[in-house]
C-alpha cells in the first residue's frame, strides 16, 4: 500500500465509502490539536489526540513514549475503526501528527493506513469541503497488537549509531548542542548524524518526491540497504521521518524515547559540537 494519498484521491475514496479519515491535528507548541480540529476538519473525521492516545504519559521513557495498548485500542474504537478499516490520517500541513499516527497504527498491527500528503492545508487548497461538525461514528472493533513493527530503545539506538545510521532529525543547532529549547540537556547521542526533517519537506508542507528524499538521505550515508534508525526530541518527528523515508523505499526504525529519554539516565554519554 502506498503511504501517501492526495486530496482528490481521498475525496474520491470518501465518496465511495472506501476509507475512514481521522484527524490528528497536532502542534508541539502553540494551539492544541483539539482546538484546531474544532475550527475546521474534513467532514466525517473524528479527532485522535496524539498526547492522550498515541503516546503514554511523559516520564523516564521520554516526553512521548509508546502508548498503553489498552488506551490506544479504546481511542481507535471510538474513531470507528475495525481491523479491516482502510484509514487515512492527516494533520494541519506537514504530517507531523499524522506521521506519528501512521507509525503507531502499524506498530499496533494495522497496516492499512495512509497519510493525506500536505494535510488540511492541501485539502483546503484543492477546494474541498471543511466542517466544524463533530461526527459520532459507531464504535469500532479494532484489536491492538503492539510490537507489530520494530522500535528502538536506548540500547539498540546506541547500537544503530555504531553499526548503521542513527538519524537525528532535529535542527542542526540542537544536534550540535548549541541550543536546547525544550529538554534540560543539550547535545546528541554519540555517533548519530543529522538530517533535519525540514529538509525533506516542500514549501507547501508536502513530502519531497522519492528521488529528492533518497538524494538527501544519501548525503548522510543512508541508502535502501542501510540499517537506519530515526530520533528527535521526543519521538514524534522521528516517526514523521520514518514515514518520509518509507515513501522513498527506505525502511527506518524510530527511537520513540529519543533525546528526552536518552538524557534521563545520567550514565548515557552525550556528544556536542560539530559531527566528526
């Protein structure tokens, strides 16, 4: 299954009743996703809260750790999802929240999920309808099967940095440790390399074409046969990067705990400065 869908193709699928669309508008800072959803969303789309459903409570496992499977299952059923439902997820524009939903659904054993490339902004540019009406879908029967795709922990992330490529997708300043606006410690996992997520997005928030993504990945040593992991500050943008690479035929394993988990153990090493 292709991971991305265009607004026109999604509109046609909705017209045929072939998919369930789910809103995952989300912002790391600023207006909460649920408030964005209340203003406008795709007709028929329930909202899936990233912090409440697609992540566990923040703590020693990071700011956005893996969700509790039972909590996730309840939330997905409230969205009307069954095991055989074809799902399309979207957010405002860049697929940040949608990328996390795409990865979590696959981790939960539901491979039938795609992302609306460019999110609600692309839907709006296509002249398609929006609504503030909240749907009430019939409860679904989906069963969450956690661990259906691999995930890195701190130990395996360090191993990936040694034996493969561990992509840190934060800004260059955060990767070097020049500044750290969110976490209490600045720096990076030793051996990680920097590929900012923004480098794989077009100006309109859609993903670059596959050739463009492969070209940028190749500059940091990532090819189709390269073992690769992704990490960020808290595991949200790491999933977005895994989606971007997937669209280019490159399989990547996110380190969901990411930097916010790494620094919880003072015994873990921290590197700063330019990458050697």
